[in-house]
């Protein structure tokens, strides 16, 4: 029996090879899923680690150690013992304490020993540490103290005593003075380098100055005899440490527990769990996406296998009938009928295990350099065996009808018209509907039957389309017959006359649908990531700057870019009510130049935005010089005094000042206050009336502003002023501000030097709303325009003009999260130009780097597997076409011979033979494209796109692929399959070497 099966394989080796290829693709795709996911896990972790900050990659164990004035152990064994020896971590020991003698007065200086510090410091002058008594100091510290290499300085260990009332620490000398030598000055090679961990040695102060600790060696630290010092050990996780996340999380938890057990004085500081959460979330999304692409390919492989086996068995009907006529029992008949098929499937399964992993290895080497696929596990082998078993069941099911048919039916040459049953289409449609309903009810979770939704929808729609195309083809064929176009008629009638055309049509529709779905997913996801990078970042490049006031930010950016072509000042507005949208304050006049893509998402022409958000307004009320004078008259119905304060904002970028003009009661006052902030002039932001009584007071008071040291201030027209918590009116003497009732939070009046209500450009309705302004107080706004999406805030936010929002506020304070957005036209020395205006850049990111980070997320990497499934689907279709055409060749030759005897010309017969299968490919290609788009619309929204959704605003994500990728992929697929079909459908060659008659 085995010899007979082998002989059958040799005789029909083309069919056996096709079955082997189909099984190899099915099993290879199955084995490839866990292999590719393993590589994606590694690549995702390394991508997240590369984008993580130092604190997220390190674990710092520290403790306050009390000494007796003796030596300090340079190995810090007491701390190192609390940190587990973990593979994949780099360790750095450190110790720090405070000294006096370098700063003026009693101020202390942070003094640090850090292992291998010299390798991470850039020595500006002198040299780095070598022996006892050596210290290196920062270049700014050296300049401020007029120190140079070789100078000697006396330092003393200082105990830090915090003051609970003021919050200011006091440094009390508590050790013998030590004369040390400044051997060099430094600047950090990279203050944000991972080596420095989360210690913030070089943090930038509110004045824009970077901290500069003193660095020394252990021998020098011994000479200072510190009584208290903080010792620590930083363990930095390398990319390899994240290859096994569950173990890493367990080790971090165990470390915290061990630190508590060793001593309550140990502290474990790490943001590593947050990074682990991000990596796990990104991996989880990839694990949802990859199987969603593999399942349609697997079902397509089973479909191709079923059609190939079914049609192959149809061609062997006579052979099966002869075996039955010889009286063979059912068991030998079954073995002869299925033996060669099962043998080809088993061989294909073995080849699929090898080919699948080899293909994934090549893909990983190409797209995920540095990652590797995991070793073949028992689970992978079990999955391959299950896939092969499924292939065997499909093959047996495809042949069972022939085994049960009577011998007389098997011997008949006239075959029943093979149809694609409506019952099958209805069953598939019901299953597909159930799967889609689960997707919608579960919020898009790709598990359970929902995971099968794309594949079931493709099969149901493809079967329906193929079933509907058959009568249409018959109608075309009959019409061509009536017109005498015999070649076209024969080609069109094939789907209705022979099973090969119908089966090939179904296979091709599903193939094009699988490819179209994969390309749609990849293309839409690429659009989404590009859009997220642009909208989420804001400008092409975004600089985060150190603490500044709003006016300082505006003046500095405008001075660096006077023409307003490449830089724009940006600040956040605080969150007010919980339902408030996100809000940004921008220098609106520069918005169209810095963010040119606004035209894609705006109902308002971007060129009009400056006029809408920054319409003309009155000039601000500006004081003459640093002395502000106010002439007031207070009229009160009671004896309750009120306090008068003025908020002034420098016109030269010096900051802001709140002048307390004191408590006033009934009578006339001339109030004067001096502040250096107002040298060069200050803008009057607001005047405030408040009560000194706790909880406020009920007052009936009126304050008349008779005059102030601001030329041009109009005190006669209340329309030029705005009141909050009181009423304004004009008197013959000046401007009266009256307050009656509770004075709990104070009452304000300020110049109306900005449009009010404040104009906003929003993506959501804001009519009649009050939003929190820059000062946190409710501010009336009016919609100036609508947009579908805005930079940084996405589809749920609003933009206001920074200058006018500042004028409306009553505090003249600092900018919240100050930034400078740069356009693509920014000059190479943009940072230098901004630095000369006093801005300290603390972070620099651009849309390209954000896009690169999103491209490294798990969902983005998973989509490459979808493209591979599309390519494998084309191979499956090519193999199916070849096999079906090979099996059908003899029957087609017999049909042609009969038609030639009836008078059909050789040319018409040859034309019908040559163009039948390519025409099927074209028809199936059009139907398959429609099926792909329909299935994408139904289920494509469930495929994850980003691995860090929480970091992105709401986005106007596109739902449809672009006009390039999908048409090109479709054209390439149809062209390739049409070529294969034309080659496979060539007229059979007779023994004489001519075309079949």
C-alpha cells in the first residue's frame, strides 16, 4: 500500500507539490506568529527603554549613614547588600553630603562622590580627580568665586538643618576644616545622561542657573570627616533586562521588601514599574494585532487546500471507481483516496515549521535589527501539529463525498454543475455578524470569536460575491453567443459550466481581500502615526524652556525671531472645571507660519487666525518708571478697612510684582511703591480690593481712582476698564469702583486692554462658557472659529492668544509649561538666538523623533506581519491557480476537442483558453478590493495603532487608506496572479506537440 501511495505521488507530483506548498504556508504562518511576537516583545522593550528617561531605567537604593568621624567605606557594602545582583543591570556607587566654604555666607554646597565620574565630566580647565585632597568644581562656580586650577580652598562638612516654618535649610558647620585643591573645572558631558540616574545633580533653577556640585574622591571625603552622608547605589537597567518583564517586576518588588527588612532607613526610588507597564501595554496590543492578521491567512490556506483537494478528487473519480469495482474494502479505498494527500500534508507541515521560522528570522533581521526570535518550544510544535491536523481534516472532508458516491456516478463523464451553495454563504454570514457584534459590544477586543471577525467577513462576502458573479457571467456569455463572439462566450460561461472557475473565483476574491485588508491596516496606521506625531508635538520642533513669566517668554521669542517666521511662544492654561477642554495660549500672529498643517483640519482659513484671536485692542496702561503712584479716595459706609494691591508686569521682561499699597479706610490717599521690576515701565495688570479679616468681610465701599503714574490712562470712561466682583462708574474726579457685600476672594478692576470675552479657536462648542484663564480664574470666552483639530490639543481643545490671555489675567505671573515651537524653517542656530534672549532650553523634541518612537511601538511592529500575510496570500493563490488549472487541463482539452468537432475555430478555442483564467483574476480582483474595504470598515477600527495612547490627545484619525498604497498593491497583486493564471491556463499540448484540437 505504501508503495502504491508513493507511485501515486510520483505520477501526480505537481499536485502533491502544490498541496505541500499550501500546507507549508498554513503551518509556516502558524509557527511564525509566536516567533514574530517574541521578536516584537524584544524590539518593543528596547524601543521603550531607548525613549525612557533616566529615572525610569534606574533603581536607586539610598540610606542616611551616620559615622563616628572615621573613614567612609568606598564600597558602601551596607547599601549594596540591599540591591539584588540582577543580570542586565549596571551599578554605580555614590555618596553625598554638604559643605560650607564655597558659597557666600552660610550657604551650603552639594558635594558628591560618584563612581567613574571623571568619564562623564568634560574638563574645561585643569584635570580631573587623582589623589587625596583633589576636587573639581563647575565652570560657573569657578567664575563666580574667581577660582582656577591649583587654587586651594578650605571646606567644612556641614549638617543640614531644615527650617519647618520657612522651608529653607540651614547649613551648620560640623567638622574640622580641610584645605583642598581645585584641580579642574568641569561641565557635564550630558546632564541628562543615564549615568546620572534620577539625582538631578545639574537641575536648572527658576533663575535659569544650572546646579554644579563639587566632585571628589573617597580619600578626599575621608579628610572632610562627614558625620552624616547619603550613600546610594544606582542600578541601571539595560535593554536585555526587559526581555523577561514578569521576573523584572518581581525582582523590583522583592528589592523593596528586602530594603525594608534590612533597615527602615533605606529608600528605594525608581520609576521602573511605570516603564514596565508601558512595555507590557505595548506588547499586549501587538499580541492582539498579529493573530488578527494570521487568522485570515490560515483560513485562506485551508480554503485553498480544500478547493485543491476537492477538485483533485473530482479529477480522480474514474480511478476511485475502478478501485471500488475491484471490490476493495472501505479501509484500503480510504487509504488510496487520501494517502497521497495526507502524505503531502505531513511533508508540508514539517517544511512549514522550518520555512516559517526562517521567514520570520529574515523579517526580523530586516525590520527589527537587534531582536531575535525565541527558540522553538513545545507550544510552537503543538500549534504546528494542530494546524497540520486541521489541514488533514479539511482534506478528508473535501474527499468524503467521492468515497460515498455510487460507482455509476463516479464513472459518469457528465458532472453535476458545481455551485457555491447559498446555505454555506448564509451560515458564514451569520457567524460573521455574530463576530462583528461581539467586537462592537466588547469595545473592539480582539479575542474569542471577535478574533475571527475579519476572516469570517471576508469568507462570507467573498462567497456571496462569487455566487452573484456566476449568473452575471452566464448572462455575458449568452449575450456574446448571440453576437457570435464565441471566444468571449466560452470564457464567460466557464464559471457556470465548470467547478474550476467558481472555486478559483472564490479563492482569488479572498486572496485580494486579505492583501487589501493588510495594506489598509498598514497604510492607515502609518497615517495615524504621522498625524499623531504632528498634532501631538505641535510644531515641527518643540523646545521646553526654564521658568519664565509670560511677558518674558513673548519678548524673548519675538526678539529672537523679529519677522515671526519660525518661532512661537506657547504656554498652557490651567485646568478649571472637570469638563473643560485642554487649552493652549499661543502667539497667534505666528501660528500659521509655525504650524503650516492647520489648513488640513480647520474650518477657518489659517491666514485669518491672527485677526480672529488677536484683533486690535487698546494700548496697555504703563507706568513711567520703577515708582508707581496711585491717588485714591475711599468712600465707605462702615469702618471696615480694605487692602489695596496693584499687580504690575514689566514691559522689559523683568517679571512681575505685586505692590501692597496697604490698608485704607475712608479718606484720600496718595500711595507710592517702588520696585526694580518696573525699571523701564510696567503694565498695570489689575488693582485688587481685599479684606484682612479671615474669611473675608461684608463691605460697602467705593474706591475712586483719581490719578496714577501712567500717562494716557483714561479714568473718565468706564468702558476702558473691566471689573470683577464690583461695579465701575465715572465721576467728575475719576474712576469709581464700588463693592457691596462679601469680600471673600477680593474684587478686581483692570484696564480693558484686551478683547473680552476672550476670543478662542476651538474644536468643541464653547458658546456661553467660562474657562479658567492663565490666572486660574473663570474667564468669559467667545468662539472666534472652529477647527477639526488643533496642535497639541487634538480634537478636544482650544487655543487663545498668549498676549491677550496674559492681559486678561490679574496676576501677571509665570508661564505654565513654557515652550517655544519652531517651524521647519528655523535656522540652525535657533537655540543660540533664543539663549541670547535669556531662555534656558531644558528639553528639545521634534515631530520626527515622536514619529520614530511611535514606529517602535508594538502595534506598529505588529503590522509588518500583516503585510507578510498579504504576500503569503498571493503565494497561496498562485499555488491554488496552478493546481486547479493542472487538474482541469484534461477536462478542458476534452471540451475543446468536442467543440472543434462542432466547428469551433482554432483561434476562438485558443482565445477562450488563454483569457478565461486572467478574466477571472480581474473580476475577482475588483470584487476582492470591495470586500477588503467593506471588511476594513467593519473591523479595521479594532486594530491597535499606538502603544501609548494616554500620551496623545484625541486625534482625527483617518478611517480609509490613501490613494497610493492600496491601488499599487492591488495592481501588483492582480498583475502577478493574472500572469500566473495565463501561464497555467495555456492550451494543453498533445503528444504531437501541437495545441489540443
